[in-house]
């Protein structure tokens, strides 16, 4: 899957990824194969150096010195970082030279990706011995390799933005892994009161589970629902392979899982199975499962580590990130919960392959919301690809390479990946500035005041994203009635949402019931209603205590 968000440094081209690793790790072979899969050029810094020097590297070492070689290497790598737009493999010792190390750090600071290709030491040693021609391995090549490994491994591990272990993989399999890694996107979430974490988006993102959980947990509670069994099986295997004791906890599906009874059942299991403060929770599934898992993690022993593996579009773009955890109560939606941030979010795009069409479409409701409140580019992508998005078919999603021609599933994957990344960035922007929802974060609630009331009155049989879609049309009508926006923008809400297959009206309850529930919304203050409305696209504002007749008239306009 190629997400073509342009990679640039200071407006110029930069490598899509830089590969580092020990001699014999397969940087050139695997790197070349991966760049072929990505349809990108490949460069090997050693070959570029030989061109520049006009001689082979061993000869350069002999005629000059290691230091002179490292200086030349640093210049060549610097030029490549400034001008080469493909996959770049570096000579084994390059990151050990201080000036080159600094270059790589700067490249990473600018958003570049340095991948440490880790091979089985015995295999790499043998390959390096067989290939020969490496001055740094002169003499007893295996012993020298081990010495260098001990010096370099900690430096590589600390520098790299990610690692790819190739042991047990064919070169093509390792290249595929590398491609998945290169295509991954990370959105960083940071800010006051937040232990920083990343949202990793990509095929195979779930492979990072053990990295994100870390070495402290002994036991991991894997909380999931039945429809995502095949993904939780994979997670369980990954966790067991990494040495964790896994408690597989299946919860009732969708909103039926977000209850105090379900949470209580899990607390009992955690108690019986000896979960301590250093153990962890993994929430895997749609937003309901990740909300519940986060709530359990937040409350067990007053808070243990948790990682979210969202598997629905809505959970990927919204629910899994930001630390709003919670359950529903008979009084309403999400009324009990806490702000408790995950240690990481792994949005594995492969899981979307089993997602039903209607649940995918529902997720587009929250995607559109992010477009309306912050990122107009999201709305443009939705408009341009409404037909393909509305026709989403999990069975063919993820099956086609992105260069397989117009209209291929690869194209749709690129579009979906871009939408997820952009929407998560909108979420991260609001959460980073205002974790506890004192003001700015409330903008993420656009469409939710009526949306949550609809969900409650429909006994949670209406999907969340669908209810939010109607809620946004309601908020647009309200904004128009108070004079903030013109009719065109209201019409645009209806046209865009319905082109995506989302509902724009509702007539399942009385205004009085809706009003009572909107008064219980978490944004309400005392007896005063508080809405999020727009003054234009990307210009959300709070609307406190709007005129009662406008609140009712807007409702009438969506009830047709
Ligand atoms: N915490 C937050 O910030 C936040 C944000 C938005 C929404 N939410 C909450 O998220 C929930 C809605 O999330 P949702 O839309 O994912 O609904 P959901 O969790 O109810 O999932 C919808 C259905 O899809 C299934 N499913 C999920 N992934 C699947 C996959 N890959 N393959 C097959 N089936 C799959 C689920 O098991 C479920 O049956 C609501 O409870 C909402 O309140 C929370
Ligand atoms: O993260 C937020 O903040 C949001 O408001 C995101 C919403 O899309 C989401 O539906 C959230 O669960 C709503 O939270 P609530 O506090 O209104 O229950």
C-alpha cells in the first residue's frame, strides 16, 4: 500500500527510508527487493562512494585511512539525504561516525524513517564472510563481526525509528515486511498530562504489540469481541511468541460490551488471574471494545498499561486515540468513564479486510466530522472518492497492489490510509492541546449532542457514526438558524454525507425526549445547553444556550 504523502526535507526530496544494519544483514538484497515492490529507486551508499572515489572501498581504506573513508561516506550520505527520493541502504559502520549519526538524527527529526534490519547473527556473519571485500572484517571475520555487533547494536537500536527482524524469512518475505514498515505512518500524541505515544497506521501494525507493551508486563488481558476473532487470534499468537501470559477475554459485541456488568466480569477475572500493576490490557476491536478495554485498564488498580488495536474504521480514526474510555449507563451514552491514555495504538489496516460495508460507512461519519471541524482536505478526498468509499468491500480490500490500475482496491487502500492518517492527526491536535476537554477538545464532539441522544433513544441499535452524521446536519441547521452559516453549507453537509451512504435525517423520537437527553450531554452546564457548531468549514465554535425555538426548529428540519 503506497501512501503518497510527499516526503520532503526543507521542500526538497528525501529518502523514503534509510536502512541500517550489520554487514551481511541483507540491506542491499532486501532493500533492493523492497524498493522494487514500492516502485521506488534504490541506492546503496557504498556503491555511491565507490563512484565518487573512483575505486573500490578496500583500496580506498588502503590508500587513505578509515577516517578519510568515513568523512567521504558522510558527505555522500548527506548529499543522498538531501536529494534522493528512494530507499537508501547505508554501509554497516556509517551510523557509528558522529557526523553521519547527526545527519541521520536530523533526517529523523524532519520525519524521516531509519529502519534497523536485524538478521540472525550466525547467518549474517556467514553471508559477510562469503561475500568478502569488507575491510572492517579483515582477519578473523566472525570474531570481528561479533565485536562490531556488540558496539553497533545498541547504537543502531537507539537511533532507528523501527526495526525489521528478518530471521526465518525468505528475502522476498523480509522485503514484504520492510515494505509494510516503510508504508506505515505514525501520528504522535503528546501534550500536558499525556505520556507521549504513537498511533501506528499500516498493514501489519499489530506486529509492534510487544514493542509497545514493553518488557514489564507478565500477563496481558486481550479483550475483544467475537466478530474480530481472527484478528485476536493473531494478536494472541504475537503476544505468546513474545513471552506474555495471555488471558483471552471475549466480551459481548458492540454497545452490549460497554456496561458495568461486563467491566465487573473482567475485574473479577483480572483478580482471579493475579493481574498486578505492571501487567497490561490490549483492547482489540471496534470502538465499543476499545472504550471498554481502556476503562478496565484505567480502573484496575487505579490504572495499568494498555494498548489499543482498533479494527473498525471508526475505532482507527477516533475511538482508539485520545484516552476517552468509558461505559454507557441506563441514563445515557458514555456517562461513566475516565481520561486515560493508551501506551500506543496499532491500527493494522489488514484487519479492515473483514469489516462489513455498513460499519465501514459508519466510520466515515467521524472522518467527515474531522473534515468539517479542521481539515478541508478530508472533505475533498471524501467528495472525490465517495462512490468507491460507499462501495467498500472488505473481501477485496488489501488484495491489490497500489499500482494495479485505476479503480483497483490498491487505490482505495491508499485513499483509506490517507483518510485515517489525516483524521487521526485532527484528533491528535485536539487531544494534545486539551486532554481533559476543557474547551478545544469539545470540537471533536461536533454532531454528538443530538447523535448521542439518538443512540440512546434507539437503544443503541443505531450505529454511532450514523447518529453523528444526523447530529452534524442538525448542528448545521442550528448554526444557520442563529445566523452563523448560510444555507449552502447546510446543503453541503446533507449532500456529502448522503453521497457516502450516511443518514441525514431521523424521526424515531419526540423533541421533548431528545431535549431532555441533550441536557444530560457532558458539554451541558447546569441548565444550559452547549453545542459545537460551525462558522465555516474548519471554524468550529461553542454555542451556549441557543434560543429555544432554534433548537426545536433545527430538530424539525432533520426529522423529515
Ligand atoms: N473513545 C472515544 O474517543 C470514542 C470516539 C468515537 C467513538 N467511540 C465509541 O466507539 C463506539 C463505536 O465504534 P464502532 O463504530 O467501531 O462500533 P463497534 O465497536 O460497535 O463495532 C461495530 C461492529 O463491527 C465489528 N467489527 C469491528 N471491527 C471489525 C472487523 N475488522 N471485522 C469484522 N467486524 C468488525 C464489531 O465487533 C461490531 O460488531 C461507540 O461506542 C462510540 O461511543 C469512542
Ligand atoms: O475524543 C473526543 O473528545 C470526542 O468527542 C470524540 C467523539 O467522536 C467520540 O464519539 C467520543 O466518544 C464522544 O465522547 P463523549 O465525551 O461525548 O461521550
